[in-house]
C-alpha cells in the first residue's frame, strides 16, 4: 500500500524583461539553486493561486505584480518526505517597484534561504543550477504570445 502523501500547492511568477528573467537564489545546506519567485498556497491568506503569486512575489522581490495567464503545470513527488507537490507557473504581465530582498526580514524560512535576487539572461541561466530545468529553453518563447498555451511538465519523483 502506498503511504498517504501530504499535498502542497506552489505558485510562482515568470517575469522576463529585456531578455532576462528575474530569479531568486536559494542556499539550503549544501544545495544552491535558482528558481522563479513563488511559494506555497496559504489557505488563510490566499483566495487563489494568483493571490499566492502576488503575495510571494512581493515578499521575495519587493515588487507588486499583475499576474497573467497560467503557462506551466508541474507535478513532483517526494515520497521520502511524504509530500506531493503541484506547481503552477504564471506569466507576470506588469510590475511596480524595484527588486529588493528587504521584505524577507522577519518572515523566517525564506529569509534565511534566499540569498540573492537577480535578472538572469538565457545564456547565464544555462550555467546555473536552475529549477525546473524544463523551463530553461522553453520559457523564453512560450511567454511571448498574448495567450500562451499551457504546458504540463509531467510528473517527477
């Protein structure tokens, strides 16, 4: 019998400007990786996953954003941790403010894991530990159309 897994919904935003994507650098123990700003859906504060993106983007980047269409869906399981994740990636259509990590102070968790915020070009991204890797080449073109098609990135374990 398969053990019951705790479900987690994560929503993130993809903000590309002038050929660069805005990413946050996480350092957790010996692991270092770059990911789009985002985080877990919180049922007590988020009415939707778009609300999650707005809240998390502000916490992690200091930017107020307009969340556009859903672009990617990714599922992954961590059986050893007892978790199953559903990730949703939305295009960011507009932003207000300048990127800063100042909003992380006092939040715990990400406050200690997120070490940097940077605009990364496609060429630079290829040399970094980046998740999810499936977005590495695909995102640049998929984000351009007015209404991009949604791509399911599959189930990963």
